[in-house]
C-alpha cells in the first residue's frame, strides 16, 4: 500500500489521484506521522459498500433466525400472495 504525507497530497493531488486510478492501490494519508485517511478508487469504494450491505442483510437474517422470527414456506407464500396478485 502506498503511503503519502498530507502535505504531499496537498501539493501533488492530481498526480496521486492519477496513480491511484492507474494502480487501483489504496493510498494511506498520514498527518504528523499518524494514519489519517485512505484514498481509494470510486469503483472499489462502491464495491465495498455493496458488499457491506449484503453482509448486513445476512447478519439481520441470522438474528431473525436466533429470535425465531421466521416463516415456513407455506406462511411465506400466503403472505406474498397479497403482493403478487
């Protein structure tokens, strides 16, 4: 992973962004020697956001199973018939 100082980002933003788009490698931005932020490609960010939504849906489903908030196939079909007419 590439690491850049925040001052370098300020001075060379266009070059750093061009390199980012070409390599697709995240850039860690540091301030005062400490990690401050990551720069990532837009497509990679959107991919990660979509994956997070899928994982959150799976987690909600697991909680529903543990709390016995589930339906049999017959119950689900009956409930869905209201919307599928």
